[in-house]
């Protein structure tokens, strides 16, 4: 079936029937084209959502306190709840075996930062050394905070990439001195990037202990964050993470004597639970897109099959002649099958390439948070290609069988 | 020969294994031809038999040369050899110069000559011709019959189905059919077609 001679036969028939071949090819082309575009977009949505999501670690539990809104056990509403170092140490001890990274922060929303003649307003956060991993930050240069900084209350600062560009332009900031709030000098020891983008890169980190001292905060902390040790099984990790965040919430409620109905006084959020929902959503979107794509291809295949049937009908007499001249039934089957596979594979391939190029061209124009870099990856392309070959064989099979079953005498009578 | 509906073509088709007999037996090359599978039938048709049809049955999108070469393709000969042999037979029927022409660029007589060349190409033992002159005018008919006689003189058996008495007279033996039965089988003095051209 796969020798040069039979290819020559097929090219000859295709050359003589250009329009017919084109029409057949077009439906397959369109099917594959649409599938590739859909796959690209589903990848894009996944990229977008994942990026949004991974601006922080996905297994994060964060804890914040606010003001009570309901009275409880004789206490008035409107009471401000303040976390302290002791609470942090307490929780650390209690959940030690589940904790991967831990940090407590003390932050001010806006702080003035000066470097030589440049100045800007940035969020200043006192944090622990693990902050880097919880925020999913990567170092561009220098280092992050370490335990020594915290113990010695060093005046060192880690700045975001955005701040570096604002204040230092092309200069290397590591080792330079900056001034916070016009009264304290800090030495820059590192620059980080954050997948969260510009907003998250406009922050400055200093040791928590230093922050508490500089801002006169005593033992106060604003928030606590943990990441949970991941387990092999994702569902199990989600369960552990949920149990831990609920338990922490209970703990703090009784510590601060908060009304169980009061939702806004203590806020413990659990990213993993949300991650699970989002990944579920992405899977659903992917499934729906595949379903639509495969449906479109099936429509294409049916089209090819249909046209091949017409071709067989149209060529009944020719097939009769071929049989009278000694063509084997397998040669007739092979001829039709090969033509169908060839047309589907070729037009599908063109559709695949067109789809990939269209995505490449479209990708830079797409600028929404939930759709990033829509493109067809190699896996998708190979899967599509495999579908194509199978599709071609399916499309050709029934017509080919019919062709080989034609009785020569009936075929020759056919006018 | 015989009148329309007497079963001439059916007999020829059965002999050519294009059709199957409802009853009776047919033995070709010591093989009983009955419920033969398509694969073996195809091999017999290819090696033993050459067909010539009233309506020529050339493949319209192939040129004369490719039409003649088609049976050789199914014998799996290499392309070069197919073309050489096809050319040889086209020369034999006097159409070497028309090798590149498509069937619709040829006259009726020329088409039938291409069909004859095609039937000869696989070097068959027997040629089966179903009304080979049925669609041709008298003059062209005689030209075609001249060709057929020439092939016969080379020692090849040819079965011609016709209802025209003058064509029948150009054969060596006439079998008459009526209502599906042989009613007469006689040897005749062959009239050379050339004399009438």
C-alpha cells in the first residue's frame, strides 16, 4: 500500500479532481483549526489563572485579625484584636509537624523611601526569613532576610524589582543605603521578583524585629502566614490544610474570646482549598473544549466519509474497469483508504499549522489577567495529529469497503 | 452471434469472470470457476483475459499510454517497463503518436484501438470482445476488425460478440445463440476485413 506507484495513482486522481479534493479537505482543515485554537485558549486560561494564583504559594494559610462586630461574653463589639509575638510562637509550636514555611509580618501601608535624589512611596513590611517562599519570590540579586538579621535587628532591606527600577534605574542597588520615612538608613541587600507582578514588586521587606522597633510596635504583629507541607495526594493535602486552618481559627477565637458568629474579627484563609476549586474549574473547561473540538473533527470526518462515498459512486465504472483489468479488491480498498487518509492528514496538518500560527499571532494581543500566552503545546499537537490519522482511516473505511465490494459487471453497466 | 437479448454478452461476461452463472459449470485452465474469491478472479482476469468493450471503457482522466499501462500496474511491473510495453502495443495499433492524448481527444476508432492495445498489454491467452464495433461506423469497424484479425493470426484466441452479420463473417467460427441457448455452431470461411476497407 505504501509504495511510490500507489502514491502516483493517488496524486493523479487528486490532480484531476482539484475542487472536490479541496472541498473535502476544507472541512477537516476547519475542524483541526478550531480544535487547535480551543486547545490554545484552554492552555491560555490555565496559564492565566495559574499565574494569578501562584503570585503566592498555593499551599498558603494566612491569618489576620480585625475588629469585632458582635458582642460576646460581656465584651462589647468594636474591640480591636491584636496578634502578638507570643501568638505566633504558640501556633508555631502547636502545628510544627504540618508547617513547611512560616512568617509573621508587621507592615505599614505607605512609607517614604529615598535614595539619593529619587523618592517614592512603598509598602514596608517587617517579615521573617521564610517570607520569600510564602510569597513565591525569586531573588534577582543579593539575598533575602535571614535569621541573623532578625536576631540582630539589622537595618537591611530587600526591595522589589519595580522599586529597583523606580529608584535605582541602571544602578546595582545591592550594598547601597536608602532612607525610610526620612529618619532611618537601611542597607539594600537583595532584589526580588514576584509572579504577582508590579503591585507585589513595589514592596520593601525588612526584618520583623527591626520593624517592630522602628515603628514602635512592641510585640505587635499584623499577620501570620504558613505554608502547609504538601503530601503526595493533592486531596489529602487539601484536607490537612483545611483542618489546620479551621483549628487555628478555633484557637484564636477562644484566645481572643470572639463570638463564633463574628466572621470579620478573625480571618484565616486557606489557598489550597481555593486552588482545588480553580484546578477543578480548569479541568472542566479543558474537558468542554476537547468535547467541542472532537465534535468539530467528527463533523469533518463525516464530511470526508460522505464525500468519499460520492467519489466511490462517481468512480464506480472506473473501479469496474480496474477490476476487469485485474485489480485486487485489496488494491481498490487501499486506493480509496489511502486517498482519504492522505487528504485528511494533509489538510489536518495545514489546519494544525494554521492554528498554531494564528495563536502565535494572537498571543501578544491578548492582555487579560485570566488568559495568558494562549498556545498549542507539543503534546496537544501530537495528540491532534494522531486523531487525524485515525480520522482519515475511519473516514475512508466504509467507502473503501463499498468500493471493493462492487461487482465488476454491475460497475461496467453503470453509466 | 444472436439477436438482442439472446445471452451473448452474458455468456461472454461469464467466460470473463465478470459475472457468475446461475447454473452449470465453467472450467478455465483446469480450475472450476464457481464462487471463486475475488482475489483469484482478479489474478485470472489479469493474466489470462483481455477485455474489449463496446463503450471502450477507457479511464477518462488517464492518457492513452496510462490506460494501456494500467493492467501492467496491477501486475506490479516497474513504471519504466510498463511504459515501454504500453508504447509497444500503442505502436502495434498505430497510435504511438497519440500516446499523450486523453480519451476525449481521440475518435471512436482510435479509442477502440487504445482499448485493444490495453487488452493486449497483459499478454492474455484469450481476448473477449463485446460488440467491439457496436459504436463505430462501417469503415472504422472494418479497420478495427482488421486489427483483431491480425492479432488472431498471431495465434491468440479471440471471442467476438456481435449482431452484425458482416462482422461475424470476418471470424473463423460462428456460434449462434437464441434465448440463452446455442442453436448453431459452424466454421466459416473468413472474410478478410482489409478487402472491404
